């Protein structure tokens, strides 16, 4: 288990279980598709600069994933002011990858975590399981499973 303070001089790798979690929940798409929000998406949930009709190979999908997760982890490092294990950081990076840095920034999860309440913060993952579908706030089974997996990774010793 590695624990370092945010902003440490040496860049940290993304926990392999966090990468596996994102691969599992995003799925691999080598051709562009429109996500439920109508955004062109490819690979493992990559959206930056993606155009309809684009295709990639598995290697490019992995490069996109690692780049996107490194960016998400950077957001975690900027927003979280307490030490994190690699597993905790990876779980939070998956959360940010899926929901955006603003969700973490404005969350009770981050507030509790920055007060040193790791257990309370872990209990907050399950609140982020809703999406608006046809104008109605709906609990999505896929999000329930993803948040449970992120919580489990966060709680890994």
C-alpha cells in the first residue's frame, strides 16, 4: 500500500484495479457511438475530440483510457487534501472519470474526506446512482454496481 500526499513531486500510476473497473463498466467500443447524453464516444468512454465515424484499435483505446484516468486522478489530487492510498485515489479517479471533477468538488464525499472521515466518505459513493432519463430522476442499476465497485476499491486496505 502506497500513501502519499496530494501534490507529491513524483507522478503516481493509476491503480490497476481502477483501470480494470473503468474497462469493465465502460466497455470497449472501437467505433464511435453516441452515449446516453448524446456525446460522441469511443474506446473506454473517451469523449475528447471524438467525431462520429471515427474508429480506433485496442492500443489507442488503452492510451485514451490511461490519459483520461491520469487527468481524472489529477483532479482528485487537486481536490483532496488528505493522504490517499493508491486504491482510494484510483476509486476516486473512476468516480471523476464517470461524473466529472465538478461532481467530486461539490460533493459531501469530498467534504467528509477532506475532514479525515474516510468511512463517511466511502458511504457517499452510493448516493451517486441517479441519472435523468426522459426528464425523470432514475436510479440506474449500472451506476449502483459501479459505485459499489468504487466503494469496495476505496475501502481496500
